[in-house]
C-alpha cells in the first residue's frame, strides 16, 4: 500500500484537507443558520441550491479543465471556494448564503473531478483497487474529523468559517507542488437517462431516492439534533456517528449483496433506512442524547450504504456499456433528487415539527421499497455469473461516486452512451 500511495500522496492529502473543510462547513451552515434565526424551510432551500451548484459543476468542469488545465482549474476552484465561507460569516442574508452555496457546490464538484481524474491517470490495473481503498479511508476519516472540528470554536462567531477558508486554501498547496504529470483533459460523456432506466429501473430510481432522502439528512439533521437538546459537541458527535455507521456497514452489506439478488438487499436497506428515520423522529421527541446518537448510527448503517448497492446493481446490468457514462447518469439523477429533497422535507417543519423531516424521508424509502418489491416479483434476477463484485463508494455529503477512479472503470475507453433504441437491442430489460 505505501508504494501505491506514494506517487499520489499529494493528491490524497489535498483530498483530505478539502473534505475536512467541506464536511465541517456542511454541518456548520445549518447550525449557524439556526443561530441566526433562519426558518427551517429557508435552510432547506440553502441545502438544495448547494446540490444545484454541484450538478452545474459536474457539467461545466470538463470544459473549464480543457481551457485552463488541471492545476489552474484547481487553483481557480480553490480560490472561489475559499472566499465563500468568509462571505457566510460576514452576511446573514439568506439570498447571499444561497448564492454562496451554489458557488461552493460548483467549485467542489470541479475540485473533486480534477483530483479523481488525476488519481485515475496515476493508477494502473494492478494498483487501482488499492488506491481506491486508500481514497475511501481518506474520505471517511476526513469527514469524521471535519465533524469533530466543529468543537474548535463557537459556531456563532467568525473562527469556524475562517478555518474552513484556510483549509480550502491549503488544499491548493500539495496540488500546486506535485511533480505528477498532469492527466489528459476530462472527457464529456453523452448521457441517456431513459436508456439507463431501461437498463435497470431499480438502479436509476434508487439513485434518485438516495438523493431525495439523504440530502435532507446532511442539510437538516444538524438542526434536528440541536432542536433535540444537543449542544455543538453533541451535534458533531451525532453527525460523526451516522458517518461511522455507514462506513462500518459498507463492506459486510456489499459482500452479502454479492451472494444474492441485490434487489433483495436494496429492499432490506430501504426498510432499514425507514426504520432508522422513524427512530430519529421518535428519539428527537424524547430528547435523549443516547437515543439520538443510536438512531443516527442506525440510519447511517442502512441509509448511507444504500447508494453503494444501488450503484453495484446498476453496473451488474451495464457491464458491456461505458461505466463512466452509467455512473455519470446516476450522478445527475442523484443530484436532481438532492436538489428536491431538502426543500421538500423542510416544508412541513413549521406545522409538524422537526420530526416531520424524517417522516417524509421514511415515506420515500418505504415507497421505494414497494417499487423494488414489485420489480423482484415481476422481473427475473441476474445469475451469480452476471453480477460484478461489489465496490464500496464514499459515504460523503456531496461526492457519491468517483466515476473514473472506481476499479470497474479500469482502462475503459471514452465513448458515448448508446441511444435508447440501441440499448434495447443489446440488453433485455431485466432488473
């Protein structure tokens, strides 16, 4: 592992610094919004526009990198993303915050894409799996550290926003000083959403559902925890517990899904996520910190592992197609769900209280479980030979899947995704 990591250490270090800062900011924003008296629906909108910016960044980054190159693009994204937290601290205007969240989402999409394409360029078929494992460890560790750093200062002040800005700026240093050769420009890939649905309805709908249900957690759960009586330290531990729950459950759940029809695992995870969300609603009303933490961990085990299995299921059906195109299409659908989710989940809070956030997302998971059960009943399962090996993906607030670094994308030629008509000729519509 050390020999594999050494050539890309600077890129992984930049990733860690960025994720510590962005993970911290993602939780700090709703906490500070609550302190400044923002309505919960306003916080939901602020969360939604972040993912709108992220989606725009995914679309625009290949063009930016082709024009400016990887290092200059990275420096531009870092500079803009570093300014945004400071503007949050200087203004308490919801419109200004919304614009800064759009900008932050746009920039971090670009930053992640630049790093991941660079890592992919530096890996080989022999090292890609180990490099991906290292990337996962960095991702999970940095997110957890970011949550715990919330305890470094009072969230009502300027310091935490300044820390995020400093971290984002520092992430530029290892990339600017790297001796690694810059990779080829990031390629754009044509996406056909209808063809993806034809390929696997459960896979595509599942990607949308994960965004629809998980984005409200990242956006509104800190407000829920605070409303449940937790102080800033308690909120940070609560968010870290959910991340840890998702981290420890990824591999065992993935291995189980390798041995059976993944749709059955998706069904179980959807029901488990709904149970975790109902537990969150009940724990919040109880005001018990151990109950809130346990419910957060339970949600992490089921809700934050669902995307990995959904991705694996989609790729079982698309092994002969472009993996990058498939995962790119799923990212778009995930982002659309993430744009809708926080605003939709926050609408009923003023009338029904914070618990309604998780009642709404539990209903989403239950409906998806019903859809998955219908597909299981009326469409055949893939054989064991047709299923690809499970690959865990990062449990992140904004980075659902590194599309190029994943070992399944090894040496894949860049190609356009086939049209829906061609897709129907090459695949039987099974799920």
